[in-house]
């Protein structure tokens, strides 16, 4: 089988000039590659007692949901500001091309929850760090992180706490 990386397309100047968007649609529509990716993102966490998997808005949802099913855990959506209907914790962050805020429902976690945070791309680490802070604010424990792509040249790992961090494709350029 081809590499996971072969199923990710670069789209220059999207969503704005100078940004190279990583289109994961070819990966998602290929059952075998998608399944291989989900197994890779989950396997190191199978015996870690994960009770909740966080999916970060929006492409993180596509990866986190099957990871949660594979791990026998619940799925917690972390959404952009204003998209959740009930009381939330909110965290501001800065990433490679914008500032934003993300929310999680205040009742999404219990203090006994062990959490895996999943997203599509680790770039500067701002979004993942904000999700980490939300989980901590809610009183749960972050066990690790899983990403489809890691843009190593942006050094996003430096923004995250030490601990398990899985990237299906590392140092993607």
C-alpha cells in the first residue's frame, strides 16, 4: 500500500495567500488508508485507560470519532467559539494564520476521565495547546495527543506538555 502521505494533497494559497492547505479528502475516501490511519493514531493508547477522545473543530472530528470507537471511549467535540449550545469553558489561541477561541461543554469531563486529544494537523501547536488547557480546566487528565500530520518546521511540539504524541506523518513539508 502507498504511504499515508501519498493521500494528502497540498493546496497553495488556501484559505489565504501564503498558506499551503493540507487536503485530507483523498485519505478519507480510501477505506483502507483511512482505516490504517485510525489504527495508527489509536494503537499506542489502547491500554492507557482512555475514557474520552477530544476531536478539535472541524477536521479533528473526522479522525477522533473512529479513534473513540476503537478505544471504547466517548467523543468530546471541542468547537470554535459560539458553536456549542450550553455552558462552556473557553480558551483563546493563536495559530499560523489567525487568532481564535475554542469551547468545550463544562460537563464534558469528570475528574476521573483520561483524555486523548486528536486533530488533523500539528502546526504551531496553538490549537492543541488550547484544547489541552480546556481539558485541564474541566478537571480531567490528558494522556496524550494524536495527529495525522506534523509540520515539524513549525515546532508545535514545543507548545505541548511532554508525554505521548503520535503523528501518522512527521515532518510533513
